[in-house]
């Protein structure tokens, strides 16, 4: 073969595409069924809008997951020669520059997706025309979304293909690294939630963007929005290009980094778990700390009666056991031998244990002062006592909340000692401060309840309920902060699940303003009590109301459901005026 400078070698390209025929043939067949065949065979496309929405929804819901799976498969096929000594030596002996070999294989992997996608888009346009509908713009969006996400996931898989030297290591490392950010953060924050007093892990991740597939599925991005006129969709559009373009740009950077690694890769490393010598320590200690966290957490869940401050030492021992497994298994994988129990390896593992122990002690002893921090009143803009985003900016409410927060910290020992008593239970208190500098401070506490605790006049749960059922705060918890008649989708009143009365938007607005809001302030309706200290429990009727608000204020609470209490005079009078005669519900209680 004649040696020459080229960006692509036709023989290698054709060979790769021919060998991958089963892969891209299956991929093509699946998309032919999903788009052109679906367009031609289904009779549900009664309008052009239905077909447009279907194509855009297909693009939004499938682009990440399909690219995640197919990108890995394409990378495995395109660079499979790197993982066997015979094929690696063969390609290394070819009169081809490393640049040419990499660009040819990388291009072959891209063609495995772009080629079938172009064919599917073209055939789908023709199928739409046969049905008398032109959907070229929507199919261009589908093609763009599929291509941009594929560039990211495929390039990431190619980068890992340059790092690893064993065919089994690539898919494992690919899946692990795609979800490392959320798994590690979830485990760390779960441990912090157990050992740091007041830590609140509410399921919202800070680094979920580092796991694009999870982020896309959790956040529902990209997404399709419809434009409605009454009950008819008049238009729909695709949203989420910014994220897709960022992912594609990151994918290009991954491809450049993969090329840099390929130029320095030793072909003799075929069969090694990690093919890049300088990355072997990174893999070893990353694997060690990962096993310490994951295996340690699992061992603690199985062997220890709860992960908490009382079980600090057993949990720490479980994490050190996980580090032991991680370190020596990692050494075995790197050396391809079980003879790794040597003096220097024991010393390295001991240093790792010291680091893990020091980190856990810092958490347990609250070295950074997280548990004792309370913002100053002049720093707080608003406060919330619920899991959601219901804030109130009343200065008196803020001062009372800060005072209760300080009292909870002062009585921490008393609260923790109550945990040892089996005849008590706990209620969760969620504190959220919105500061004037734009930051948010979140805390969560378990307040003891039960006989002999919440019946005391100075019990924490009684003081918490006094704040939680503040009249103005009760209104904010149950109704959106600001709304008009146009913001109300529907409102109906129901008695005993049988008789229903639907109100118009204006009637519902006047009913909420003149009856419901005043009763939320003055009566038991909307109140929630977390303890069992009430001498006289609220009395509830067999009636309720449900209000559904428009999407414009969905962040405040789209649906409102309220059971009517007997002392809600204005609301009961409105029910009576509609001919709904209410009865007292026997044995109905409403607790938090």
C-alpha cells in the first residue's frame, strides 16, 4: 500500500461500515418503523398538527436515550481493533498516519448515525407528502436533535475507548461515568444528611448537569410546547436547542482529546484495563473512593441499624471495608494478577483510610460550622416552612422563625435523646431562608412528638405549628400568591363525593376572595397540626372544593384541594346558598 498523507482512508472506512452492517441496519429498521411506516400506516393523523406534534415529541423524548445507547455501540465497533493484540498490531503496521486512522474510524462511527438518519428523514418527508402533509421542518428538527446528541455521547465513548485497553472495560466505564455525578452526590449528601444536624437532602442535585442523560430525563429537556386556543392546539414548537448545542460542542472537545490520547497510545496496551499509563493512578484511587462510598453505604444499610450519628463508628468501618475491596480489586485489574498484597500496597491503602477517616470526622464534628449557622435577620428576605417554594416576607414571621431555629439548636441534645424512646414519633420541619444576596439556606429537623412531649407548652412541635398555621402563611400555603379570574382553569364544589357544582372563572375568583381566603385566616380550614396536643380537634364536614390554576402560576401550585371545616362560616354559607347541605364527618381528623 502506498504511503500518503490523507484525512480518510477509503479501504478502512468501507471495511468498518461493512462490518457494522448488522448494527446500523437494525438502527435504520427501527427508525423506519417509528417514522415513515408510522406516518403511512396509522389513521390517527387527522390533522397536520397531530403529525407535527408526534414528530417533535419523538425528537424530544428519544434523542438522549437513543444516542446514549447507539453512541456507545458505534464507538465499540469503530475502534474495536484496539482491544485485540493481533488487530492492534495489524492496524499499527499499516502505512497510515495516526491522524488518518483516527479520523477514518471516527468518521465511520458518525456515518453509522448520520447516514441512516438522513435516509429516514427523507423517506418520512415523502411519506408525509403521500398523506398530503409536508413536515420537512419538523423532520429537520428531529434530524438535528438526533445528530447533536449523538456527537456528544459518541465522542465521549470514543474518548474512553482511547483510555481503556479491554473491550469489556469500555461499556462499564461509559455507564459508570455517565452517572457518577448524581450517584456520588446522592450518596455523599445522604451521609451528610445522617451525620450533619440540620442537613436537608431534598433530592435536588447540584451537579446533575454532569450526567446529561439523567438531567434530560429528570428535567424533561428538550421538550415540546403547544400553543392552545381554548381546547384546540394551534401550534407547537421544540425547545432545548441551547443544551443540545452545548453538548455537541463538548462532544467536539472530547473528540479532540481522544485524538490527542490516540496519538500517544501504545498499541501493545491491548488487553489492559487502562491503556494510558499516567491515568492508572487516577483510575485506582477513583475506583477506591467510589467503592468506599458505594459499597460502604450498602454494607452499612445491611449490617448497621440505620445510618446516623449514633452509628458513626460502624458506618466508618463499613466505608473502610469498601475502600479495602476497591483498592485491592483495582490493583488486581491493573496488574492482571492476584498477587497485589504487598507492603507498598498496604501502605497506600492505609493512607487512603486516613483520608477517608479524616473526611468523616470533619463531617461528624461539624468542622465547617454548617450545623450552627443561622442567618442574621437583616440578611433574610423571606422564609418558608414547607417543602415547596411558599415564601413569606413578613418581618415578624422571619424573627419568630429565626428564634425557633435557634431554640432547636439549643435543645439538640434533648431532641436526640428522645430518639431512643420507642413510644415517640417525629415530624419533619423544613426551613428555607431566601437571602437578600440571592442565596438560599435550607435546613431540615426532626421534631419529637407523642405523649408527654408535644403536650408540654414549650414543646418544639407546638411552636412549629404556631408558625406553620400563621393566618397569612396559611393562605400562601393553600392558594397562589397572586391570581386573577383568568388564572383559574376550573373550580368545583363537592358534597360527599356525589353532588358537584362547577363555578365560572369569575364566580370562583369572587368565592375564593370573599369566602375561602378569610376562612383560611380565621377558621381551622387549611390548618395542619403535626402533634397530638390539641384539646379539641377540628371538626370536618363531608364537603370539599378543588381549584385548578393555569400554567402561568404553576410554580405556586397548580391544583388546590381543601376539606371544609365546620367553623369555616363564609365557605359553608356559600355551599348552603347553592343547595349543598353539609354534614359533619365522624372520626375525620386532619394531621400533618
